[in-house]
C-alpha cells in the first residue's frame, strides 16, 4: 500500500487510509503547527531509527474514556500516602529529556530525538503541551508529558526513577482531567501498564468520531495549575460524583 510523502505544505491524508501497521504518512517535521494538525486528525509522530519520520493512526486505538478510570487498591494506598510532591508544567524539558534517557527493556535506543524535543517545547510554549512532575525533595523522580486539545489529553511518555512515581503523577493528572471535564486520554497503542488504569481498545473509526466530538470542547490553553493533592485527585476518580473543588 502506498504511503503519503509529506512536503512543506501542512496537510495530512485521511487517517482511514493508513497501512496495516497504522502508518499514515512519512516525512515532514516537528513544526508545532504540523503537530497540532496531526493530533487534531488522530495522527501522531513516532520516529524510528533508520526510517524517515513516520506518522501513525493505529487501528485499534488504545484510550481511557473519562471518567472510566481504574485505580488498583494497592496503588490507592500508595497515592493516599502522598510519597511524592506532584506539580504540573514546572519542568517540561526535564521531563521529556528524562523520558528519552530512561532505558526500556523492549526498546533499543530512543524515539525522543532532539528535533522531537524542540517541537514539543514549541507546543509547550504555546500552552498546548504539558508535563506532570513527581519530586522527592528537590529531585525529579518521575513524570509524564503529553498534548492537550479540546477535551482530549494525548499522552506521550512517562518515566519513573522511584517506585510508583509516574503512577502517582498520572493519577493526579487523571483526577484533574475528570474535574475539568475532559473526555478522553489517548494512550495510542496497547500497553499492559495503561490497561491497568482501564484503557481499552476502540476501532479507529469510533476513536476518530469521539475525537472530533471532544475537540469541540474549549482547549485548556496555557500553563496548568493543580488545585488538588494526589489523594484529593484520587477521590475524584473513585468517587466521581464528589463536589468539584
């Protein structure tokens, strides 16, 4: 199946025409405008060593439909102890670099290239990419980053240097997303880790329809601020009917 070659024009072919591997297009760059367009059409970049830049829209798509989040009993106990200080948008570059540096057993090298970092830093400066940080004293010990458009948070990567650090950060984020009225957390492709949080696989067509509906919601642009502790955010997930702070 032929794959679309991107040029300088900011355009993508329909994601429904992706290859069996989910590849929609090749080439292009990490210009923030191109990234915004890609995410709004259900497409994301995934650099692969030895290939030009690849853009994906997999079928099925892995996601968390909010507020349908599962937090295990063991993780609830950890979160309620609040072992880490959780912040948002205080160390974006450090988080994305750490995600690229952390060794992963099933992956040789990293897909977080210098060009990718520059592109997402541009999105962060536009108030559309966000990081969540877990701190132990002054040390950054875990976190995650992603992109926010409308009522969707597109999760990109996470890392942990201490037990459960990224999980506590993720729970804190999820509690705020539910409170803010977000509809979807895009997890892109299946991972056992995210399945434990209640992520499910949807056909691409269903995901795209839900994405387009969620993008009609206002974008929470600019630097985010958390108003709940991890334990308070957890209660928004286990008791979603609780009053909003």
